[in-house]
C-alpha cells in the first residue's frame, strides 16, 4: 500500500543523510585547524551530497535566509554558517552515524551512489564551462544533489526502499518507486530542494532529470545540462564509436565524450584518494548485493545512550561556541542559528526574563517579526509561558479558538514550542519557535533533546553574561563611576552629532542603505567605547540593503541621539535594541521602519514634551558643548519627509522612525 504524500514528506524532512565517515573526520580536522579557510572547507563539503544538502538547507533556513536574497553558492553558504557551527554539525552527524549506522544497504551500494552523484556533478560543471548559459557552480551543485531523493528515501522509508536503492538509476526505477511509494526519487529530491529555498531552476532540473529528451527541448538550460550529465555518467569508460542520438543532438562528438568521461573519472578518483574513500568496487550492483538485510532497530537502552552521547557532545560544543563569542548579543543570535541547524527550529525568537520573572522581553528574532513584536510579554497572560517557566519544561502551544495568544500572532503560526533557558537556580528566558505542521509529531518525539538544548543554552548564556559583567565591572564598580561614564558618553555623542551637522551634505535627498548606516553607527559607538559598560546594545538589521530616501548624515544623527537618549534614561544599566528594514504605508506613501527600543520605563507626557519642544536644534551645556535632544530628531525627520512615533510602558520605550522609500524601484 502506498504511503500518503504527507507521511512521505514528514519522513523526508527529518531524514539525516549519511556521509562517508572519512569525509566527516576530515571535516572536523579542518574545523580545528588554524590554517583552514572557507574555500578549503567548502571544497570538502562539495565532495559529498549529504553534507552539501545539510549546509545549503541550514544556510537557506529562516534563521539566515532572506526572501529577497538569491540562492547561495556552497562557498557563500559555508561562510554564512561559519567554522564553529559547521564543526557542531560535523560532530552531530558523526555521533549519529556511529550509533545509528546506515545498515539499510551494503557499503558497495553507498559507494556507487556517491560515485555517481560526484561524477554527474563534475560532468555538469565541465559541460557548463563549455557553454555560456549556465553557471559552473550552480551546475556542479545541481549535479551533486540530482539524486538526493534516493538517499533521503533510503533513510526515510528503509523498510520499503532498501530493495530499490541498489537498482540501476533509470526510468524503470522511477516506475517501481511510483508503484511502491506513490512518489519517485526525482519528486522527493525536488520537494526537498523547494523546502530548502533553493532556486527553481535547480528544483526543476532535479525533478526532470529522468524525462526523455523529447520532453526537454523547450525546458531550462540547466535542466537539459543535468539530464545530459546524468546520461553521460551512465556510459561505459570506453564509449561506443557512434555516439548516442541524445549526445549528437547536443553536438558532442565521440572524442568530446571520451575526453569528458576521462576527465571526470580522474577528478572523482582524485577526490576519493584525498578522502581515503575506496570506490574501486563501486560498479553496478551484483545480484548478491541486492539481497539486503533489514537493519535491527536499537533497543531502548541503546537509544537512550545514543541520545545522551549526542546531547552531551553536540550541545556541549554548541555551548562552548556561544560562550566564546564576543558578546551576549552575538550569543543570542548564534543560539537561534543552532536551533535551526540542530533541531530544525528555523523561525525562533529569544525572550529573556526581567528580575521579577513575570515579564519576558524579546531580544533576538528574525527580521519579519520585528514590526509585530511587542516590547514585552507578560507571562501571566499566557498559560503556556507560565507553565514553561514554572515547571522548567518544554511546552507546545497550539492555536485554539478565535483568540490565539499574542505570541502565536506575532510568530504568525498555528503552533509554537517553548524551550526554557535554564541554569541550576533559575530560568533566564525562553526560546520560542514556530512548529511547521509536518514537523509537529517529530519534534514532540524529541522532548529530551529539546529540554537538553535549553539547559546547555541557558548555561552558556549565564556564562556569557557573567563574562560581560566582569568585563564591565573592572571599570564600573560603583554608582559614581557609572554616572561619570554616562556623562562622558553623552558629551562625546553630542560632539559626534555636532560634527555631522558641520559635515557637508548633498543638497537633495539621496538613496541611503539604512542597514549599512545602522551598522556603521553602532560600530562607531562601540569602537570609540561610547556605550556605557552596564548597557547592552543589539543591532539586528537585514542581511541586505534596506534603501531609504534621505541624508546619510541626518540618519546617523537621529540614531546617535536616540541611543544617547536611551542611555540617559537607564543610568543603572539596561538594554537597547536597534532593528528595522520592514515596510509600512502611511498617508499614501511607503516607508522603511527603523526601531530603537530600550528597557527603561517612561511617561507619554515626558516624551511628547521632548519630541515637540520648539527649542533650537541644540542647546548648550554649562561647558559650552552642544546638547541635542529628541526635538532635534523631530526636526531632522521633517527635513527628510519622515515621521516618528513612540510607545512606552512597564517593559520599556520604543521609537519607530519612518523614512520614505526611494521613488526609483530599481534601487
């Protein structure tokens, strides 16, 4: 009986694709080397379909991926994840494969699959280099992943697919897959690539690589190229004197085919030698190799041991990565990225507790939630949050009735999972993540791992905070020192703002990259040590240009004044969060939002009085230095046809600066 499509998809999503152990060992050696670069790392990953699929899927997940971004190359994806996270992934896969060895098929079958995938990748790259219509990197990656559906089905439904895995990879295999499973490996692979946000041309090529040539005449160039590479790889080392009709249609002579096959064989053999992988017997499977022995499942004790070793080794490595980062803010972002890579919790938000444990303050999230996220969540108003923090346990929360929780509305999902970030004494906060329907059952079966993630992440966050506190405590050990530091910061920032006023600016408003302006301004403050040691500033802007119409100098002045104002309202310390990039409509115009929020409570009347004060641009201190306030922000925005609004409450104060988008849509 065929499996329902939703069942197949659920299994495919959680399938862990095997890699040659030699590749994983070499990867961990590179990650521990001081001399290894991202180029060398990506080159190694590019030798294995399983690893390439994992790195690409994580790099394109919601924790990193931007809908406006193009598909990443493997080098770009490797650089996006970074050495530390790739090391965690390598350890995770190594430990998993040690305890859950892939015994669904013989080693000869796996070697054949690996050799075929790599051969098609090398041939696809060589063919692309002979043409101008397809990029060599995209051709190589698509060739490497064109049969990823076979590997995924082997892991997802071993009880049904093991007997098919050793069969020749042709149209007859697709027919048997369709009859037995209700889907083919081409369809499974294309579905996975779509889920990983890879390009439609790659998806289409994987889906169509078994179609007859007559159906590919008007299709995409990459699809025709992958189809050709797949057919070429299936030819014998010494091709026939008369080339097949499909090769002639592509203008390939017998000499062309011979040169392509020889070059590909040499490159594949060299990669195998470098990794220490024996592919000498990786020919067509024999009848004996098709008699597959069903794997014996691990018993309960073995499963518990495997999970414990996996949690301790992988999550401990994650914790060390978080602790060794430069700041708590960087650790929070990395925590979300590890949740995506290790738990498939792609869309996550980190919320930290106030001292009374009754309020959760969002401090790190994906950009698409920025505009909808409140300054704070009251724990008592959400039973799931209350239960998670009081019982110190992982909690799943589903949408029920017509009045869903605020968190579900903010995350724009029907189900979330809440992971408490724990130390031995307290709950530091909660990592909340959207639960895709197809992963709900799987994630619920992973409760021990989810709970362990919260423990290791909580301990790492506690250590990271202590390091930040000790660093700031070395120079700020008393209230007087804090006040002196704050005065120094305020005066220095005012001088920066004044200097920008005196800097010549373009007469007309110009397109400005808001993301770049924010990063430059925050880095300037940090570089000049103009943020008090008891205040944390986090800046999360899109990993893309966010164009606005304005003046670079005025935008930096506005941000400097708002950060300075936040520092002045928090003499005892606190948090400042800068983010933006979202679009809003107002009075028929489209604006990009820049948000500056702090953890200090204020009153609506006090802020209004400062914003709409008709005083000059700058007053002067008793030392004759300029002093810029919120009224200056309002005046600067009027000159750029922008707007400002604010909200305040017990959780803090938030300013939303609306800057007009450029009229030229191509910017």
